[in-house]
């Protein structure tokens, strides 16, 4: 009588291993795709939450938040009342680095504790506002940008700890219109309005193209440099331009046009390139930042009516620019999006 065989032969074992390998190879892309889709949906939910906060602010104050509290030295404005001087080098100036839309939005995203720390009668760079500027708010982190999540951790190093210029970064920016940071004509392209601007909030009635046809909030990729000249992408809490995006360039465009410094190559964090404008300090209002994300193929963005969706980076340039203007009068059909 033959003895019973209690083990696999080498050939059978190799066949089983091969089958398992094939199954893993087939399933892994599907698992990765599902996880990426979940992260994109999580990011879209953040965009919707910020959009709701803008609406709640408008309900309470009859306008969206200001995009930047002051315009800067070249605007020719006198120092407004909240500029009392201070104990940081530029804290007494009508300076471009004052607070952004993030500060007045805090109460509407359940961050009243941070909002209560803000001394609105002082410049944002004043040392009295350091704790508020260092606020780490999970809502501002896209799940796909792991670099930002690391910097939001309690032991994050570097620029966050600077008492005058340190500031938390984030992945969400507001629509600054169809031209540049100065909201002026660029070449032959006139500025055609935006839902966010300097020094004042824009009411719903000024969105002449209609709230469903005007972009409000989108994404950005933050640079991960710690130095003063390491780029302002993602520096959404100080008005250096990186708290905005322009519809003049399409989502995930090949470069941003910036002043005062580009990130080093290892600090770009997935941003394709950065173009430094000549005479950077005098060119601050010529800056153009693109809507960007680490999602494959496009960005999440919301409209002034609160709706939100994913936009392809291959969207027609005219359509994206038209969606960014609030007074352009363009006709855009659903098929153009």
C-alpha cells in the first residue's frame, strides 16, 4: 500500500506562489486607487467645509471675509487704525504681510479658541499674535499632502516657531480673479472682478456672473522650506500672495510666478517649478499662483454658491479664467467644465 502524500510538491508550491503574486499585482492598483479616491473625497469635504464657513461669514457680516487685510506700501494708503506699531521689525507698517481670510474665518470652522487669541488692533506680525499664527488646524490639510500633515504635527520644526514671521501653512486658497495678485490688468487681459480682495469683504451682490459660475476656494501644494526665501506657496495665514490662486493659469500649471524667493528644488513638494520675478520686492502685485493639488489629474474647487467638484487640469484655459472672474459676463455651459 502506498503512503499518503502530506505535503505540496515544489512545483505545486511555486504555482501557488505565482497565483498569489498575480492576485496581488491585480489587486494592489485597485487598492491604491481606492485609497487615493478616498483622500480626494476627504479633501473635497474640506473644501466644502471652508465654503460653508464663507457663507456663514457672509450671513453674519453681509460679505465674504477680506482676502488680505491691507494691500501694502505701494498702495499709497495711510496706516489704518489697527497699525499701532509693535515689537517686530515691520509690525507698525501698512505692510503686505498682514493677516488673510483665514483669521476672520476661524469662528465658522469651529476654531473660536484660536480666533479669541487674535489681537485685531495689531498687525498680524506682532508678537502678540504669534500663538494665533501658529494655529494648527487639521481642516487646512489635504489628506494627499503628507508633507503638510508632518508639519502640522506637534513637534514640527523651523519656521512655525519664529515669533514674528512664523506661520502655519495649509492646502486651501481663495479665488483672486483672472489676472494677478494686484488684481490689475495683465498684458491685454483686464481684471474682471473676484470674490476676494484687499481690505474689504465682497458681498454676494458683487458676484455679477452668478455664484454658481464663480470659483471661491481651491487647493494649493505647499512648499516645505523653512527659510524666509523658501517660497510662499501654502503660506495661507500671511498675505504674501500664497493665500490665493489666479485663474490666469490653469490647475497644476507648470510654474508659479512669485517674488521674494522660490523654494529650493528639494522644497517644492511636487510643485513643477517656480519662476522668480525680476526686482521681486517691487513686483509683489505681479505674482500669480496656480490652483494645485497632489491628486492625479486635477484639483478640488468650490463655487460661490457652495457647490464643489473636481476639476481636470486639462480644462480649457478660457473656461478656467472665466470661472475665476466675478464680473466678466462670460457664457459657460456645463459641457465646458
